[in-house]
């Protein structure tokens, strides 16, 4: 429930041995039964008429008691109900449970249903309150419509089990089928005899097979297990959710001087056994991964556990293969690419202390490690560490929260990047983080040569704009001829970017969102990148009704086609959200490129991140302008990071790299600094701008957004909320002046998925004050709900579109 306090419950005698901090419980809350988390045990309470816990849902805790202050910090800092924070941190699985209503109980007691299916279901539900009925939901809904049962979504009660166990069903020893059948009593299911005969005949059957053969198999198994006729036997099978290790165990290379120096500092901090934070600024290809490995080894040898976070699943998989080949089985992985069961399995391994190292994406922030001593956040600048707020899910920044967690655990945190975020680098300047620099590539390999091509001068004979400059085409031909690989980067997927009406010039846009539709060749359709809406191309202009359109702009799909036409012999693959839609596809595409089974890789920012492809000698950036044109104070920072990271993929092996950046803004400081590999000059310029305009890191920022279905209501609500905000600020005559409210204004994308969006930006030098203000706004805006408008507040927002 979206409540910010915690509540006291009594623990009944029989549940005392199992009710521990970290367990989930079933409790009555007002008129509903809900899932709760035990966050503390107290011997006194001020609440009157204390209710009892109904059930404990975990045989052993699912989170560590020491995590409670951390959950609380996230709840306070990001202004979110703590229950939601805990829920979103756990690998939970949900079930539909059913309970008899009064009407249902009466019908069953009256016996008027005789031996029908309905009575079978009702009596089972009567016998198993709050359990998941073993029938498909579609057979339960009619009973709910009749008012006999109530179906609810609950957290699944967990038994101690290995998710990778095979479950066999077998008859108990020395039982005779005929005797069992004779002794069956009245309530018979239709196929019961056939079912029992089959199990007795086989001697043992897989539960999954029984489920396939008998529609009510789970019910029958449950029934006869309870009657002590059948028994369940679990045979564990060992499986490693990350798949097999892909890399052969190569011996770690001899560290170079800068790596040794970095490691010396890390070792010193680890030995001190207290909190400290470091920024490892190592240019792309400087060998940061090796430093991570040695740091992890050091932490593990001193009896502690380590957490290594990467911004993307494909990077987690890459790091996992490397670390598993050296550290063996005591590595766990955790990210959203795993199945629910795999996540749960890895989670329990961690909480039981069976892993020395956890490698994961953003969600691994909450990994339950009893002896955590080291947290590494690789590619710390990456925006993928930001969890965007969604209904019921808190917004948080996993990198910032990792630093807080390290402080609470008295651990060392290392933030690593070749292009540190402005915020982190600023922290190293002010002394909050210790800076460790590795400014050269390993073995003194040179950084790639970067050239900027001004696209204003690249037109064809008719003055039309070009996608590929002649410089880039020539370079591609040369590098391919030398049997090297190339990466072409374009941060926009699809084929054509826009469809414009030839008559009135209006673009075809999404009916649900305030954005233009993108044409995708493979589907032959226009698709919305925000909500997934799609339509064919045989349409009329919504402005003038004409049917003739002009396609403009390009995306990765068209780029791929164009390169194929230019270089028919080259092996080309593409990686973007479309090409990698299927699970594991991204890893596969990157894998074939890594083995040099393809020559050119075309892709979006998915290729910009930390991968190490030694044979890549040419990187082409098709357009540096896309990220520059974002209406966001981080546009310059993002552009610099993207360009430097993509450029950093070139020349990592023994062959020298070359980078060509195409742009219409050749003079922009972000483009210039990226070309010169000059982080310092970029940072100085950017820091100056942020200071002058009062943006983070020189203030704290929050975004308060209103979303509603109706344009009029949402706008009216925004205006009213604006007055509320002024009221609150007036009540704080002194400190109120330290808060600056910008807006309300329509969000840059005024409508997404049919929701109208208005927003405020709120600034203050004091993050605590800002948080206080946001909490106050949330309290004061309870009236929003009756207006059909929903409020989302983001502390330290990243997505302000
Ligand atoms: P980055 O800093 O960009 O993460 P990596 O850690 O991927 O760089 O290292 C780049 C390449 O250099 C890798 O192929 C890695 O195996 C290699 N490498 C790292 N350290 C050394 C070393 N001391 N001697 C030789 N090669 C090294
Ligand atoms: Zn849309």
C-alpha cells in the first residue's frame, strides 16, 4: 500500500519461531489482506487494538535486517513509500489466491451443486484459504462473477526449494492400487482412476509431465499427497543461469604501472575496513577491468564479498564470463534478463552467503550480501543506472544509492569510467571522492585519431543532405580492405524518421503521443517509439486529408541498407532495440562481431558501452547532433560521453584506430573536446555553464510531473498545484526563498500513451530542504486523485522530456 509509515502487528505464539526481520507476512490492513515486510521487532507498541499477523510467507528471511536503513534512505531521499521500495528490490513472484465469500460458503453448505466442477473447486478453496487454486483462472472467474469467491493477487508463499529441482511424484511404498481405489470415499474426480493407475504403473512420474497429461493434474497430485498415497521427491539439477562461461580462462596479464598504483590505493582502503569512495577515471582501453578483478580478488581473500555493477545486461554477461573463468562458481549474477525463478535462485544463494561476487545491472544494488566489503560501479556515467519512476516503482539512481549503501556497510565503493559524470568528477574535485587516474591506454596504445566532418558541406549534386560523407565511405573501404572491423553509430532506430505530408507539410504523428511516427522497413509500418502504436503507410494526412507523403531522415535500418549497397561483400549486422528484441539476441550479435564473423556493426548506443573488440579500427559516428538537440541541461554531457565512448571502441588492439564524427555543429565544445580526447577541457567548460545557470551539481533538482487523461483537467490541476506550492513556500518565510519553482509547463513531450503531461522543475541548494518540500507537496496534493490526475516526483531527475 502507498503508505509512508510502518505499522505494528502482534506475532501469534505459533508463528514466533518463523517471524523474523526480513520475512514477508500476510496481514489484515483495513478491510484487505495484504503482504507486509517485517522491518523491526519491538516489545512495546503504542497502537491500540493490535491485530495479529495471519501468516509468515517465508521460511527464512528474504532481505537482511541491515538493509532496512538502506531501504529507509531510498524511501526518504526519493520520497517514496518504503513498502514499495522493498517490494521493488526483491525478486518476488505473485500468485492469484482465492477465498470463499459468505455466499460461496452458503452455496457449498447447501449442497445444491452436487458433485459438479464448481463444488470441487469451492470445497478446495474452502479447505485452502489464501492458497493458489490449481485451476486455470478462466475457470475461477465465473465463480467470482457469481459472487462465490474473491480472487486476489498475492506474493507467493515460499517453500524451501531449489528452483532447478525436478519434481517426481511416486506412490508411497507398499501401497496397493486396488486397495487405494476401493478406499476412495465419495468425492471423485472424473479421471482420478486413470491418473492413479498411471502413476502406480510408472512408479514415478515428473510433475511437469503429469500437468501436461491431466488438466487437473496439480489438483490430483495435491489431493493424493495429502491423503498420504503419493509423495513428492525433489532431485536438484545444477544449472548456471548465466549459461556456460564463454571465455577460456586466460591468465591475468602483468599489471602496468598505473594499474599497480590504482591497486595500491584500493588495497590500502580495503585494509582500513571503513567507508571510502573512489573515482577511477581511466580512459577507454586503459585496463579498468583488470583493476576491478584484482580489487575483487583482494576483497574476497580478506573474507568479504563484492558487488560489481554494469549498466547493461550484455556487459554483465561479458564480465560474468571473464570473472567466472577466474573465480569459478562463487560468482552470482543478477539482472532483469534472468527468469523469475533464476532471479530467486541467485537471490537465495547470495543471502545464504554462497557467492563471493555478484555481477549485475541496476537491480543488483539491493543484492543481499551479508559480508559486503566492495562495490564497483562500472561505466558510472551511464544513464541506465537511473531507474525511472513508474506506477508503484520508485525512482532512484543506482550509482548514487550504491555510494550510500557502501557508507552504511563501511565498504569501499569504486566508480569507474572513461568519461566520468560531471557530478562524480565534481565530487572528486571537492574531495568527496578520491580520484585515481589512468590517462593512458595499456601498452601505450595510442588513442584513436578523431576527425570531424562538417555535414553542411556534404550534399549531392542536387543539394540534398547525405547520410554518409565521402570521407567516411572512403575510410570504410580502406579498413575493410585491410581485413579490420568497423562500427557505425547512429542513435536512432528505424528506417525513415519522419513522414511529411507533401501538401500541408504536417508530419504523421502518433494518436496517443506527441511524437512523429518512424517508418520501419521490416514491418513496412509506421511505429511510435514511445507507446508502440503502429499503422500501415496507406493513410491520409490528419491535417488536409491528402495521401501523398515525403519520407525524411534516417535511422539504423536505413543506414544498414545503405552500407549493404555500398559494400555488398561485407558481412554486416545491426544492433538496436528492434534487432535485439528477442532475449539473448544482443549478446549473440555482439558475440559474432567479437569473433570477427561480421565486418561492420551498425547500431545505437548499445554498441557505445564498454565492449572490447580488438579488431575494430574504424568508428563512424553518423550524427553527433541528435543528443545535442535534447532540451535538457545534460545534453552537452551526454554528447561528450557518447562520442568519447563510441570513439573508445576503436584501436583497442594492436592496430591503430580511426574515428570519423559527422555533425552539423562542428564547433560545439562537446564535439571538440571529444575529438581531442580532452576530458578536462570539457569538464571545465561544462562546470562553468552549470554554475552560471545554477544546475546540478551546483544545486539539487526535482521534477514534479502531473499526468492525466484529460487535457483540461491536467492543466487545471497543474495551475492549482502551483498555488498550493506557493502556499507552502509562504509558510516558510525564511527557507522558502531557498527554493525555486519553474513552471508549470507542458512537458517537452506533451502526451505519451494518451496521458497528458505537465511538469514543474524545482531547484534548491539544499537537497534536504528540497526533499522536505516534495514530501509536503505530495501530502498537500491528495485532492489530485479525485481529479483523475496522477503525480510523479523525481529527485535528481534524468528524463525531463
Ligand atoms: P577499459 O578501461 O576500457 O575497461 P579494458 O579493461 O577492457 O579497458 O582493457 C582493454 C584491453 O587491455 C583488454 O583487452 C585487456 O585484456 C587488456 N589489458 C588490460 N590490462 C593489461 C595489461 N596490464 N597488459 C596487457 N593488456 C592488458
Ligand atoms: Zn505513441
